[in-house]
C-alpha cells in the first residue's frame, strides 16, 4: 500500500518535469544526463523526495501510533 501510494505520487510529479521549453531527445543515458543537469528537473526531483520522505514519516508515525493504541 505504501509503495503504491509512493509510486502514484512519483507519477503525479513527473508531469511537472516538462516545465521548460524543448523536448527530451536521445537515448536513456542522454535523458538521465539531461534530468541531472537541468535545474528545474533537479528542483522537481528535490520536491518529490521531500514529499516522499514526509509521506513515509507520516505513515510510519501513524502505524506506530496504531500499534501503541492496540497494546493499551
Ligand atoms: Zn528537460
């Protein structure tokens, strides 16, 4: 469930990666090099990582709280 949610979140954010004009030509390595060299892609990747970490922490804390609540 967590992985599905994370995957869906990542898929949502990839659409924002097409923010700059121009196209993404070339092979896989060119695309990766381009994604790592463009500041707008790096910013979106950073935002996705921050949202992913925040979501993981939220789910982890909620799960821990539910486990503690069951023990009482
Ligand atoms: Zn690009």
